[in-house]
C-alpha cells in the first residue's frame, strides 16, 4: 500500500510542478494545481494519518506509545516505518507545491518573468525552504530597488 501511495503522490506532484513551471498560468491551470494537486495531496496526507492513528495501516507500536515531536528520538520513531516516511514525504510534497504556487502567483503579480521564476520554482520543488528563501531575497531586492511593475490591472 505505502509503495503505491508514495509513487502516486510523486507522480501527482511532478505533474503539478510541470504545469506550474512550463504551462501558461490560466485560472484553470492554477485551480487544477491548487485543488487536484495541493488539496489532493492534503487529502492523501489526512487519510494516511487517520489510517495510521487508528491502527488500520502500519501500526507504529503499542497503543499507549504517544507520538513525540519534541525529541530527535521521537521524530526518528515516527519515520521508522514505511507509513511514517510516506506520510512525511506527502507532507513535504503538499507544502512545497503550495509554496511554489504562492511564489508563482506573487511573481506574476509583481511582473517577474517566467524565465526568472523557473529556477526559483525548481529550487522550491527540490529543496523547499531554499527556493522560498531565494524568492524572498529576490522579491525584497526588487522592492528596495524601486518597487513593482505589477501586471494586475486596477479597476
């Protein structure tokens, strides 16, 4: 089961990233990324968490063993099973895709070219926080150099 969930989530995320980086950002495309990409990954994450927490899939240990996010040993225990690894991975995929979509929309609104966006989005896809950090530096740098050339029409 976990191998299938892992592969399906990877294919879904990859398809969404290809659309985000390479295709025109029409409302249908960005909605598809948000709801067929991000939301579906969130649903997979939620269902997987419920399956593990109820013992239906990949029981982690005795029922009295609480999940512990406050120690390295506790976090290591969470990732000691296939289910824990897949759930953690889907968490990364969902959040990185959401952040990538935000970066793309923000960059479009501020008039950044798609050529500049592509490597930033690639870093966000591959190394999440590094891509976000690069975007924040680029975004702030543009703001300090004289503001935005917004592509959003004001009514």
